[in-house]
């Protein structure tokens, strides 16, 4: 059975259902998992290099994420660059966060905490939507989780410019192609809502978990963004995990299913839950 052919699937006892989220201008496909007594809600934006939106490919990981963490997980699509370039996807990401906050009770999530998350291009959108939420007065986020995020359209990091093998080179080329589609205007490449790494205003952002892998050309910009967050007084945990064979098809999505990644995310979310209880 095709992953998106059924309105409901079962994974580890958690029912997942298809629904429609509210984007900036159009309705967006989404999938929701709600464990019993969910602590909070994770809004997750999938990869695809901005050109595609790989929500379907991310579904097994999102099911596992809900099961491991006990948090509700909403996987949301966004407008791709093939339809409309920047800032369409960024505006969608912020709109989905606002919609999820407003509708969380109807979605079945009783917990108050809201976290943005994403992988690759979706990691960019998770970081950007956190910036937008701060700048636009909400929604309030408890945290952000960025998995191998695309943060620098300039592709200037050492790990991006000195790829070591053909697989990594293909991954780097895919990032360059995605940015060309998403940011056709050169001036947009330094906009903080396109390139979080270029932002000079990082104070006031929620705590961050930033994960990359040893063989990912994006690893250096992940580390750099974590360091900038920390310098701005933002709690940021930055971890570089073992190589994941990044050149394989869907490698980013597949490596994110590994147990160590889920453990990192579970521990980070548990910390947010404890902090929230202490503040109550």
C-alpha cells in the first residue's frame, strides 16, 4: 500500500491521519500522529532541496519520531520552488506554525509546547520559521530541531567547497541546484529568511538541536549556525553523527531514522518538557 494512499496508518500503536494544513495562501498536505497524553506538538518540514517536497519519503521517520518521543508530530508540505520561489516556502512554514498553534486542541494535542523541526531544505524552513515567529509576535516556540539543514545559499563552508568523493559532490550539486531554483534573485541569498546563517539578529530564539553527519557537505554550516546561536545567548546543542552514506538516494531521510538521531531528539524534547514544568 502506498504511504499516502490511506487516510490512516498504524505505527507502534499510533494512528496517523492525512489532513490539510493552512499555508500562507494555499492549503497544504499534512500527516499527523498523536500519541496518548502528548507532551507537545512538533511541526516537521521535509527535505527536497526546495525544488521538491519529500513529505511522503519522510513518513516512516515521522511515525518513529512520534513513537519515540511521545510528542504529537505534524509533517507538513510547503510550496516548492517549481511553483513559486522564495519567500513562498518560508511564508508557508510560518503560516503552518500559526495554524498548528491555533488548532492544536482540534488536532488532539493537549500539550502546550510547540517545536519547529525539519531536515535539509526543511531544516532551513524550521530555522527560518523560528526567526519569523520571533519577529512577528508568534507563535511562541519551545524549541527548534534542525537535521542536516541547508543554511547558507552561498555554499561557502569548507565542507561544501572541499567535497571528498563523488557521492558528496552529488549532494553538494543538489544543494546548489535547489538554491538556484528557490533563490533566483541574487539579492535574496543574503536575506535572513532565506539564509539563517547570514542573520545578525539571533537573540530571543528558542533552544536548538542541530544535527549533521561526518560525510555531509552541509556539516560545517550546521556547526557555524550553532556557534552563532550560542554567541547570541541561545541554548544550542550541536552534534555531528557518524557518516550515513549521504550520496545514496534519499540518504538524508534514511539516516534520520537511525536510533542515535531519534535518541538525540528525544533527549532534547525531554529537556524542554522539564524546563516547562519548572517554569510552571
